[in-house]
């Protein structure tokens, strides 16, 4: 029995054994029929709460399933069957106050694109945190180095208020719909939200990724009760991709290699969100430490350093994340981000709500998830773990998604009654510290900043954009990005300019990929190999003159034998005398 329980493929045989010994009274076919009946009778809308001061947030995304095994036949010719659907979830937040009272306390509108008061204040907080932790002594030229990225993050969070100071929301998995591959399918999902929640004078806010968000814009123009929010998690992934794309030719891969990153091609593609964000965070910390150490050593201000040292200004742009989506050629996100920010800036209600509930607090204290990240963990992952015998039929798949929460509650009730399954973590999760690597990179950056020709420093090897032309492009990229975003607002939202897509995907920087860097590295290694071979051949020619044979000249051997011959000759001379 223990072996059966450890092998998921044999669970059907385990059920057959339990049926034979009369532990279960129904066959597997009958159990499937009962499960289908429960799925038909369940109504997820019954879980919706209709109390006062509730903010309803809908999150939609695509969910796909693949068959566990291939079909019969040649596996190289037959692909696994798959099925898609639109997963719809509802998060109900219990707010502490009514929305009108919250809206009255909001701040005045600020500039949409470009630096504003909050961004400048945030940069000042970052600089003050670095100075506080470094504790640089101008007399002894000593500084503190016993902190890492976690200490910096904790100090930064002391200057900001963490939202979501209310109980966890009510999570509901609603009826699934057809895949979001067409505008009509996405619009049908939005209509179902309005019918299920029974909205009269209220609004419903729905968060979606870039692909679904752009299909919802036309529906929101017709129905003002639906307000769209661009997902933070997917947007952050593209932000990191844009950041890597912009700084590829300025040495970001060399810095990642110093920190211990091995698979740079995976970093370029952003395969793992958490790993990519961690690498960028470590680079940001090292750059911040290096810039502040360089400023303190030279006894100057940040503005003075920018006028004299361009390489410092280049990496301060990484610290401030000034280049935007248009600069990296991401036209879809540039259009949607401009649309999203414009509507948030002109809608005080959603701006006030996002200040109170910017994330979902479903995990431990201090760890909050973005809206779409919560859907991935508690929606997509939850459904895939609890759906058995993945169907390829769309209607059957919708039924299984619809009854997921009910089936999970049935099994949890049995487990809690008999096993008392309670998971408790007694110790925090251990995370390997990168303090040594951070400080190694920071000191290398300081050496590069102080060198006479920082562009020739080994840390900036294979950086084709680190020249006068490439630096000027990077400095002007910020203003160009602002103008392009404002042009999108004028053409798509305000309709004050004629719509055109000319130059929408243009990159204002020279892109360098990992393949280009590897190619340059191989070429340089080939040149070094040729130089070594030429040096060896020249050394051989210098070692002996022309015409002289190699090795020792032929003569009588040295050693004891030669000494015996000499003694023998002396004896013969003595006898003759």
C-alpha cells in the first residue's frame, strides 16, 4: 500500500484494491459521474460577498493544459494534445472606509511621464541609505562594509508605508470562458463579471496582462463601469527585459558574470523572473555602493561628478531606471503603459484604491503578491494541482475549473479531520548571501571610475557602446522616451494628432546580445592565440643562429669515461720515458 501511494501512476489500481476489499463502495466510473454532477450543480457566484465597503478586483489570464503522455504512434510525429481557457478570479478586499472619504485625501495630480516629486524624493532616499550604511570617515578614509542587499532593502522600506493593512481578501474562482484569442471572447469575460457581481452604481476593476489589456480598451470605451488595470508582474518582467536590452552594450553582462551568473543567455531572455530580478538588484546595490564611495573619496557632489565623469553618469542611469519602453523597442508595452498611466492619473478613485491595496496579502507578513502573480499561484497553479485527468474538450475543462474550489474543500475536510495537516515554519528560509561578490564588484567599479581611461578597464570589456557616441545616445534616450510616450497619448487617447505607426518599434540605442559578446570574445581569443604562436616562432629563431644544427655538437662524451682515457694516456707517456 505504501508503494502504491508513492506512485501517482498506480492510483487507479489502488482504488481498485480499495473497491475489492469493500473500503469504497463505488466504482471509478460512478465517482467520475458524481464529480460531474457536482460540477454542474455548483455556482461559484454563491461565494461572492455583498457587504459594504468592498472593493471587487477581477483578474483574468490564459490557462493551458497539456496531456501527460503522447498519443499512440511515433512520439516524434505526434504532439501532445492541449487545451486552453480563460481563468477568471475575483478578489474582494474589505476596505476600512468608504471610497468618497478616501478620495478626498488623495494628492494633486503630478506629471505623468518623466521625473516628478515622488521619483526625486525616492532617489534622495536611496542616496541617504547608502551614505548611512557606508559610514565613510573622511579623516581615516575608512568605511563600513558589513552589510548586503537585505540590509539596504530593510533600510529603504523604513521610509515607505507598506499597504494592504487589512485582512486577506476573499478569493473566488469563477466560471471559465473560451481562450482569450479574440476580442469577443475577452469582452464576454468582462460581461460575466458585471452579471455576477450585480453592479449598479459601482465600478469593477479588472487586472490583465498586455495581451488581454489591449483587447479590453475598446470595451471600456463603451462601458464605463469596467476599469482596466495593467498587471504589475508581467509589466515588471518586461521592465527588466527593457533594462537588460538597454545596458547590454554598457557592461551589465560583465557585472553579472562577476556576481556569479553562469547562464547569461537565460538572463538576457528573462527565463526566471525571481532570478533575473535578484541579479539586477545585486547589480543595482553594487553600482550604488561604488558611486557613493567614489563621491566620498573625491569629496564632491553628485552633480559635479556627472560633469566630469561620464562613466559614472551611465551607471547612475541604471540606478534611476530612466530609459523607458519605447527606447528598447517594446512598442506594445509602451502604448499600454502610457494608456494605463494616463487613466490612473485622471481617475482619483482608482489612484486612491491602489494606494491602499497595491498588492494581495495572501502569504506571510511582509510578503505581498502582485495581482497577476496571485492569480498564477492561487489560480493557475491551484487549478492544475487539483484538476485530474486533464480533458481536451473545452466544455469539460470549464466544468473542472468551475468545481475546483469545491473539490479542494471536500479533500481538505477529510485531511483536516483525520490527519490534522497543519504546516508551520519554525525558521525563516535560508538565502545565500552575496555580500562578498557585491563588494568585489563595487571595488572594481571604483577602480574603473578612478582610472585614467575607464573604457579600457577589464570590467567594461566587449562594451561597444561605451564610447562618446554610445554615451550620448544613452543620455538622450530618456527625453526621447518621454516624447514618444506623450505622442502615443496624443494619438490614441486625446486624438489631437493623426495616428501613425512610423518609427513605433525604433530602438534609440544600439542593441548588443550575448551572441555578439561571445563572438567578440572568440575573435579576441583567436587573436591572442595567433600572437602567442608568432611569439613562439620568433623565440625559436632567436635561440640559435642559422645553419647551426640542433642539439649538442658531436664530441667525446663527458664524465668518468673521458677521465679514464686521459689517465690512460698519461700512463703510456710515463712508460715510454
